[in-house]
């Protein structure tokens, strides 16, 4: 029963992150490099941003399986349903719940974006404190450290740089709106520090409720 509660909490956090991602996309002032790929996919192909995220995240799980082979823990397969849930929530909130809402104030858009980033930082911090199923992207970056002579932080940053490069090339070739804007800079500056702040307060609560350290498969 303890593990069931933990897994349910992780799934809930992914749902909330999907909601937060939809808010940042709705703000339309730019998003993080990885999330921007989803928006670029929508602008180029008409595929919903959440659906593009599903594809990208499931691809990250495949990368982990290929690299880790027998060392890949079966519990991490939960990244797939969590990624699908995240994508569906993002699509539903962005294209259904928020589709009829128009925000004409630039400052309100910026505030909505900052709120979305803070919201996501809180729930990502919770997932990290529970220390169970990782997000698919972070799992893939961690796996790449096994075969590349680089630290996790360098590989994770390289993914963002590559993502931005791909987006800029696509924007220049197909003349679609760029999803790399001031929001990308804002997210880069505040997301990391927010994780540290939130984890400092969430960790004791998670430990008190005995929700940390999943039993590993």
C-alpha cells in the first residue's frame, strides 16, 4: 500500500506538470528549450504540443533501454504512461480548457508564464524528492553518462542547446513563429534555483510521510 501511494503521487505530479506546461505555452512568451520543441512541432506540422512531447519522451525511454540494456530498471517503464498522461493533460488544458481565453496584456502573459514555471518547479521537485520514477528526458541524459565522457549536467545542457539549434533551423527554413523568446531566458534563470528552494522544504515533508525511497525493482 505504501508503494501504491508513492506511485499515485508521482502520477499526480506528472498531471500537474502537464497543467503547468500548458500555462507556459498559453502565455506565448517562449518556453524552455525542450518544451519549445513541442510548440515548434505544432507550428510546423499541426501536431499538438502535448503529442509531440509524448513522442519525444517515449523516445527518451527507448534511448535508456538501448544504452542500459540489463541495467534498465523495469520500474522506469512507468516513464511511458507518465509521459502519455503528461501529454494528454497538456493538450486538454491548452487546446480545450484555455482555447477560448485570450490574454491581451503582455505583463499578464509574463506573469502567467512565471506562475507556470514556479508551478512546474514545485511538482518536479516533489518527484525528485520522492526519488522514484524519473522524467524521461533526465533518465535518458543519465543513461548517456554511461557511454559518453561527460557529466550529467553537461549532457542535459547540451540537449537544450541542440534543441534550440533544431528549432532555429526549422524556424529559418519554414518561416514559422519562434518558440524561443524571453520566456526561455526567464525559465533558464529561475527554474534551477526554484528546484533547490522547493526541495529544501519538500524533502522533510516527504520523509515525514514516508514517501521517499521507493523499493527498487
